[in-house]
C-alpha cells in the first residue's frame, strides 16, 4: 500500500527506486516457505505487484494528469518461463515479454525503454523480450526456445484489449508446425537425460525426472490439445492414482528447489552434497540412530525423480504416437515378432493396451532378444497385477541381454516384487567418494557391464546365469549394519534356491569375496609369492577365479565413468594371470622360480643375444627382482635397449593410455625423486617402479590419466632441476606411527611397508625423501586412494639395513 501511494505522490526516480529496493529487501529477508507450488504462486504474485507498480509509475510520470485508461495504452506486460507458469523460485530469473501495437498517438518505445531501465535499477533479475504484435509470429519461428516461452505466456498487466489480440497470435504460433515442434521437444528431453543422468547429486530442473520433464509434458499438451494444465489428461492418458503420485512427487521437487535456493543463496539446480543436510533439516527430516536425515531426504528425492520421469515418459509417448510413427500396415507387420510385439533397431515395443497377464507378458519378454525397451513395456508392467511364478524365476537369469528387462522391471516398480530384498537398496545413496550412482542403479549397471564383456560371451549358459545373478545381488547387503559382503552372500544363497539357480554355494562365495580381487590388485604386491598363494588359497579353482575376475571388472566399471582405467585393468589382469599360474604350478610359486623362468626365456631370444656381453651380464645379475616379475621378456628387452647407452641421464614420456615418465641415470648422479614427484602432485600418481641394471638406475613413474602435451616442457624442466641441485620438499607431510604396517618377512630380498592415512598432498614424495636420507632403496610403490583414504604399498630393498633402521625411519616420518 505504501508503494501504491508513493508512485502517485513522488516523481523522483531515485526516491522511487530506493523505496522499492527497501521493500524488496524486507520481503526477501522475511520470506516464509509454505510448501512448494504454494510458495511459487505467492512469490510470483509478489513479483507481479512490483512489475505492475513500476509500470503504473512510468505511465503516471509520462502522462501526468492526462493519463488514459490502461486498456487504451496498447502495451501488455506478459510473464514467460517459470514466471509465466507461476513456478518462480527465490533466485529464478523474472522473464517478461512486452508486446505493443505501434500507433502514432503515443511514444510507446520511449515508455517501454524507461520501464525496462527502471526494472533493472531495482536489482531484480529481469529477462525481457520486446515485440510489436505483428512480429510475434515471425519471432516464434526463429527458435524453438522462443516458441516455447510464448506458449507459457501469462498476462500480468496493461491493455486487455491488446491481450485479446495477442492470444489470437499465440494460437497461430501454437498450431504452426506442430509435428516439428513436438518431435524437437521430445528429442530435447532425451538429450537432457543423457546430459544429466540420475545421480546422487541430481539436477532437479534439467536432469532426469526433473521439473523440465513435467514442463515438456505441459508444452506438448498445450500444442496438441491447448489444455491449460496437465490435469485435463486424466483419465484418458493416465489414471487418477498415477496422476496423484506424479503431482505429489512434483510438489516435493518444487519444495526442494525452494530450499536449495534458500540454502545456497543463489540460483542453482544441482542438489550438491554440501547442501543436502541443511535442505533435509529445513524440510523436516530428522536423524535416526541408523540413518542420517540427508540420507532419508536423498532417497525420497531420487524416488520422486523416477516417478516424474516414468509418468511423463509414458504419457508423452501416448499422446505423441501419431506424430512419432507414420508406418503403413505392411511396414508395421514387417517388424512384428508376435502378436502385440514389435522389434525395430534392437528395441522392443508393445501396444499400450496389451491385455496379457503379468506372467504371460514377462514370459514373452524373456523369450525375446532385445537390447533396448520402449516405454510402452514399462507402461504395461506398471498396469499389470504382479503374480509370483517359479517358471519366470527359473528362466529369468538365463535370458540373453537381461539388463534391458531388469531395468524395465525396475522402472515399473516390479523388480522389488520379484526380488523383495531389492526394496532395501532402492534409491539408497552411497556417499563414499567412490561410487557415482545409488546402490540400486550400480547393481543394475553391473549386470549391464558383465554382459558387455567379451570373456562373458565365451562362457557356457550356466556360468552366464551365475554371473548375471551375482552381479545383480552383489550389493543387496548394503544399508544394513553388518558387512554388506557377508549379508549379501546370505541373501544370494537364499534367493538362488528360490530361483532354482545352479551352484548356490558358488554364487554365495562370489558375492562374499566380490571386493577381494580389487583390493588385492590395488593395495598388495601382486608379484609376491605369499600374496598370490594366499589369494589362490581363497579362490581354490580356476573356474571361481575366472568368474570372480569378470565380476570384479564389471563391478568397477559400473561405479561410474572413467573409474576403470587401463592401469586398473592391467593390475587385475596381472593378478589373474599370476594366480592362475599359482593354481596350475603351486610348487613353483616363488620369486626365484619366476625370475629363473623369465631369465631362461630371455637368454633364448635373439634380441638378447645381440646385446653386448656386458649388458647381458648386468641384466641377468640385476638385484631388481621386480624387473623380471612385473615385465614380459619383450618389455625387459625394450627397457634394456633404451638405457644401455646412457652416459649421464635421459628421459622420455609415454602418453598413449595414461601418462608415464621414463627416466634412467648413471648411479653416480644424484636425482631428487621425492622433489620431482612433489612437483607433479597435481597429477594422480598410480605406480612407481625403480630398477637397477649395472650402473644404471631406471625409474618408471605412472599416472592414472593422459595429460596435455603442452605440459611437456614444464615437466622436462622439473627433471633437469631434480638433477642439477640438491632440492628439498617445501611441505613435509608427517604421519602417525599407527598408520604404518611394516613386514620385514615380505620376501627374501624385500620388505613391505603399508600406509593407511587420510589423503593429502606430498605423501609419497615425503616418504621417498626420508628413505633416501637413510640410503634405503625403493623398488616399487603402489598407490590406492578410495573414500579419501590412502592405502599405499612400498616394496623396499633390505640392502643397507632397512629392517634395522625402522625405528629411526618412523621417528623421522612421525615427528
């Protein structure tokens, strides 16, 4: 009321702006959150007031006492976007369109210019379009985004006479090129799902199941039917119950977006981990003894996103069918596999009114070979009453390309009916700094990855079924107090009997040990006889080793993009081959035997015989057992040929699969390895090997990813500096004594030092520096970081009395 009065008694723009800014600030500081959509509507109406009052002030200032009625001034102010839909959040942009009809009586452009300038002066996030009414239709055809914005037009204030004319133009825009627009919006939705897939930090606006999915349904609905909202699609395209669940999920998303903006104090659409607890507490979630409030919140949020995506995908597909497909009867018949089922481009389709029972429907899908499913499959699965059947269970895991069917069952909320323990992990987040997906999606993706492996296709059908079952069940023990591997093994044992799976003991053992191979490969010395024999004792058979190897690869690949690196693949393959050799030759599994066998193979090669005799002797007498254990004979010869002519030092870079620095030097030269590694700490060090051949020392420093070749000169300069001066680490990391585990009986020539500590910069470089000060040689370093915890393994030569110097070394490291 004060603002309404002041605009008529004051003509000073600065005073007006000051008064409005004060009012806006007070409003935002005292804002009260009431629900989701309810808040959006109230906030939208409040912004309407500010936008309207400023326009009234501009007209009063322009016309003074001769101001005509608002309807007689041919300007209409229209809300667009979320503002037009009355879904305006706290930090959302306020998008308006100003439409005018150019007549000679008024200087309309000047009025509009003054109006926009004053809106900007208020500090509101105003986005605006200005069109003469005759330009609306041409402008809408310039870009699909402009047309979409215009479809959401909502009259705020101005000339209602002009608004009637604008509505006629909007109808022309709506009816123009319907098919092209509908297909473009549908494809846009599919692209958004790829760009922002479901994750534990979801984008609730543009992502999978986000508010844009609901908007897309509304836009397509408006173009086809011109319904004012999606309620009018009931009951023809969805049941009242389905719509109620969808609206409830959408209301939850609206509420989350309000609190996300409130907590972050900015416009943001991704529910980042940093904000989740505060949002959860604001909404009303509380901690329980076992589950934190934010975990409950993110589970409900993921559930809402799936609900919205499934509902909108089904309804959109139903209403756009006439625009998507334009086949003749003969063309349709060509793709029909059986009654009501069609396969095109490896995708299975069915009619939306398939009247088969659940049992018959599932049986048909198990019998069909397909790589993708149409949303019509999910629609039918949702509508059908679940009936438990042993016949389905017995054949389910023998299905070729099982993953698409499992995902369709998941999306239709039927997978947990078939496998009740799956309900426990559904939408269960795992914020461990490692997994990128919730437990349920990770489990499904593990099935997908297992079926994509070449080695999987070579297995017999029984072993394939065992692996599919193990992949789906391997994390079903999560979300409980006990070790998920042990609980999962018990669940799998119980349900493998219910599903009539072969060898339930094998399945149970695979799930119990599904993390073992990865942990050993990344944290242990996989060339040590004790490590390999211990692992071989657990796996016992070549069959179990093979299945565990494939399950481990699929499990890591399903964690997320770029997690399964070539380096990890190499570690797993080496562990697999070494263990396979151990199972076949238990009496030969020791380092000396391995080395002698490798030496015998070397001396038989012509490339070895071509080497100078001195080099041959130096190679065979090398004290570095790891040289022979970690490399093939061809790799050993490649290293030897490269270093044989070294006078002082040389280096080279390898950047094919991941970045590797090769350095060799005369042993008389000092090289500050710790300093050099510290300088490259921004790269993630994966592995470090140090070999000695004669008077030459060779370093192989491996990182986990490729780098830009523009960085080569910088790294070259670091290498040269590490040789030229005595350098010291700028930041020395200190440790706790309990973080080290030292085994002086690791092997005849080597000790092992294991480190478990929080991740921080300079760990490896600090340890190398200390060991170098004590004249202790490192032969191998394996780096493993997970959940922000470092588990590094150092293989250390016993020469120069390492085991006698342990106390002093630890004192230096831990001071």
